[in-house]
């Protein structure tokens, strides 16, 4: 029951007191259920059922017992209690029927599942569950091959949200796909074809074809007699190109090539021929089959010299040649681009890539020459900074410290640095850190300290944390300790405002540093945004009293709404989403606090981020712990500890990756078909599934947190074997590929993060490293390696 277990988190264990009033006893049960402490609640509820059956029945405790036993895997007890709730005809009967139908589905009894769901659908209460029941009935018929019944249900019911969608698809598209497939199965070929075409053509973002579009294309190919690329049907060029694009985006390269090759073979001079040739090459590049990719890029350049795609083919050929070690051919293709298209907006990529290729060839003097040429060509533009930054990195790798410092000083004076917007861009923080490093290597210690101190060290600043680490090393090194100490004293003499304290803390070690941190923390906590912040336990909902046997007792119980009954019972994981939909929360903070209480980390972060605004310059060690814990929660603790123990990966690093990849939403799916908490693309997931021996693996299994985290730990362990004790390199590899990271590290000639991180060329991967490492730093500050709070 992956979808159910995905939202069950054990937050704490609340023990029942020895003695106390009956009312106290019920309240302890309620709090145990809220906290997720199922074992305590089960024992107490079973005791009440045996000793006080009337109170058990009148207060819907059978529903409580059903929920807690269901979560604990004791499905037989759960089912019996759901049946009791239905027999009692209480306001929770539709919910009990919904969960009982789930147990029927898990046991393979589709007929019983549908009968129960029909009762839920007809219940007249809890509209979201009625609609979800209608949805599930149709799906049940569909899954069991009763296509005519399924088609009738699909076409006559309204379908809205209500069941978590593992695929992440809007329900209207997923339902429309099943309607099309039931039409196919019932012989309505014309209607099915029209439905499938509509699914492809009406996707909101057609540049990123989703799972539904892929399934529609597969169904159309099957309908037209195509099973593999070898038996691709005869279609118009436009139909071939449409289907090929869907396959290519979803990394189904054999099928996409089948369609592209039919265009080339049957419509060699048509409007789509150049694109077909180019995309076959792109597909091979995406598979890292660069030698085969080159053949197709060269074919495009030769056969379609006037095509617009020749520009792309030249750039891609340059990259592919470099990946197979043919560096001179690579430079030739980039130079050809620069010569042919001097006004193209991507001409800077040709110049900049030639610098990198020369470096990979080992011709660093030539690389510097090309970097200086690019600086002249692109004077005053972002590419000037990119080329100058490339020169500075070469000089650092060669440990030519004086020349490197001169290049960095020139770079610091430029205004268009690119940042994380462009490949090979940089920032003032990166430049100033590198200057500090270079000056330190030149033994210009005071200037180095000034440079390091000029890099802001807020709680999420990557280069700021590296700079502070370098300062702390200098504070304990014999040759620089006295200098750092005197500079710290000078900073303290300036006063005790925030700026002076932040500088002093970075220059100080030991007990004095702790004292200064306490002083700075008090200043921050006195700010209005912290002084007025209230992050206490969520308010208590007003609940009814326990109903005891007596006149009109059953009527008193049945007057409340179902959601009020859920609150009384402590079943908050079902009550809170209903209350949110009803607008029953006072503010975002309160809603976030309730989601935190029931362990929904994805929703907790989303809501808290609206209200918790930490100053960007705030040092991590001075940041309020309670706010940080809410922004950086620890879901899936047991799974993380189990998998980290097996793989040897720090669970805090896995949390850092997970937070960046999915924000802890188990059901998220990216535009690039990556799934689940750790966002694996199909090819990587298949490889890891094969290595871990997971039988019958399906891509949607990645929506199961236990499988997603297992795969994430296995993949990170593989990457750490390539890059021992180099978490930044592992993070970059996770995002941009380990082969790329090996090239970048090779250019740096170092395993120091301050030297190889600047070499990360993919802007997205570099930004990803900054964010993951900030997450990791914060998690390491809050928790130990067993995920216990520090």
C-alpha cells in the first residue's frame, strides 16, 4: 500500500498514564492517533471495545481502530472495524467504505471494491470522496478488462482530484487516455484515434510531452501496426515527426529513430528531413553514443547546408568530437560556426567551447590565447567575463598565482558576470573567494582575509561558508593566528552592531566565538519578524465530548459533520486537507503547523516558506533553530536511516538531495520524466533496479518512498566511490552526470571544492550544487548522523 504508507510518519510516542479519569483516557488515545503512535492507540482501543462496547460504538471508535490497524498493516482487524462503522450508519460510513474498498482492492476482490465504492458514491456526503469513488469505479472496470462498463463509467461521471496521482498528471488527461484505450478495446477505432490525437495536440506544453502523450503515441503506433522502430507504419511526415518528438523527449530512442528514419527514407527532400537527421544525432548524444551521433551531424551539415539546424549540428558535433577525444575536429567545427555565423546569438558558445576543448587537449597556452581573443571579440558583453573567468581558472589550475590574481581583479571590475544564467558564468562571491584563495597561496595573508571577509556568509551562502572555513583555518594556523586575532579585536572595537559581530564571529574561535554568536542571535531575535513570530503547537480544535449511553445519545453524536468527527477522533491526516478545502484555518502559519503535526513535510515547507523569512545575511549558527527545523524537516526518518546504514551515505546528504529534487513530495514528476522523491529518469532507474536486483520494477515504483530513497542511496554511494569525500562533486554528478564532473575536476587538477566547483560549466548543475550544499550544511547543523536533534 505504497500511497498510504507514503503519508504515515511516526512523529513521537505518547505513553498512556497509569490511572486517571475516563475522559483522560480517551484524550490520550486521541493524542496518540494524532502523533502517529499506533501501537499505544490500538491497545487502548481494543481495551475499550472489550470493556465498554456501548461507548466504543457511540463514539465511532471503530473508525479510529480501523485507521490505526490499517496503518500498522493489520488489515483483517481494520476491515472488521470498517464494517462496524458502515453497519452503524454513522457520518463516517462513506470514509469507512472508501478504506474498506481499498482493502478489497489490495486483496484482489474487484467486485467487492466496486460495490463498496458505489455505496460511497451514493452517500450524499463528503463530496471529494464521492467523486474519487466514481473515478475509482471506472478505473476498476478498466484495470480488470471490463471495458464496456469502464467506458460507460468514464463517460457519465465527473472526475476531479481525490486520489493522489502517482503520475502527477491532471486527471482530465489521464481519464481521457483511459477512455481512448477503452474505445480501442471495444472496437471504436475511429473514436479512439480521434481521442488519442486530441491528447497529443492539446497538451498544454507540447515541448515537454508527458506520460499521457507518450501512452497516446504508443497506442496510435499499435493501432497503425507499429510495435518497434523496425515496423514503423507509413504516415505523413508531420505525423511521423509528432510521434518521434514525443518518443525522443521521453527517452524512447529506438521508437523515435524508427519514425525519423521513415521520414528520411520516404521524404528525403521534405520539410522535416533536416530535423529528422539532426534529431537522430541528438538522440545518440543523449545516450552518450557520441561516435554514432557525429555521423548524423556531419550528414546534416553536408546534405542540408542551408538548413537552420546546421548551426545546432555544428555546435553538437563540436561537443561530440570532444567527447570521443577528437579535439582538433571539435575545434574545427566550433571555428566553422564562428566563421559562418558571426552574428548569431550563440556565437559566444563556439568561442568559449574552443577554450575548454583546448584545455582538454592539454594545450593550456592555446586555451589562454583563445580566451583572450574571446575577451576582445565580446568586449562589454557577458561573454567577455566568461572568457576572462576561463583564463583565471586555467591560471589557478596551473598555480600561477600572480597572473591569476590579476585576472580575478580585472574580472571583479566587470558588471556583466553571467552568474548562474549562462554556462561558465560567475558571481562576485565566487570571484572574491577565489581571490582570497589565491592571495592565501601567495602568502598575502591580510589581503586574503579581507577578500574572504568580503564574501557574505548567510545561512545558505555556499562560497561564504567556504570563506569562513578558510578564515577559521587561518585563525588556528601558527603563522596567521596572531594576525587573525588582531583583526578580530579591531572588528570588536568597532562596536556590537550586526555587521561588526558577523565579521568578529568569522575571525574568532573557541568560547569567545560562542559568546559572540549568542549576542548576535539575541539581536536577530529582537527583530520584529522574529519577536512577533509564533511557532507553537497548533491550536486545539474544539471537539465534542465523549458520548455516553443514555437518552438521545446517538442523535447527539450524529449531528456533527464528518470532518468534526475526524477531529474528535484525532484522525488529523484526513481532517486537515478537508478543513483546508473549507477554509477553516486562521492563517498560513497555522495550516503549516497542522501539516507538520501530521508529518506532511512537502506541505509544511510550502506553507512555512510564505511566513518564515530569514535575513539572507544571517549566519547559520545564529539562525533560530525552530524556524530552520520547520523549513528543513526530516521526513521518512526510518527509511533514510535504514538505507544510509546499508549504503554508508550520510542520511543528511540524502535529505539535502531530496529537498532540492522534490521538496519531499513523493508523487512529483518533472517535465523530463523524472519521478519521485529523488527524481530518477527512466534510464538511470532501470540501471539501478537491475543492480539492486529489484524484480518486476516499474517506473511508477519510484513514487514509493522506500524505493526512491533506496535508489537514491545506491546511486549516491556509486558516485562517492568515484569522488571520495567530495560531496560537491557527487551533487554535480547527480544533476549533470558523472562523466561531465570528471572532466571538470580534471581541468581543476584538484579535489578541493574551492578549485573544482568553479569549473562546473552547466549553470543549472552549479546552482544545484550551491543549493544542495546549503541544505546539507543546515541539516548537519541541526541533526547528527542518526538524525537526532543537536
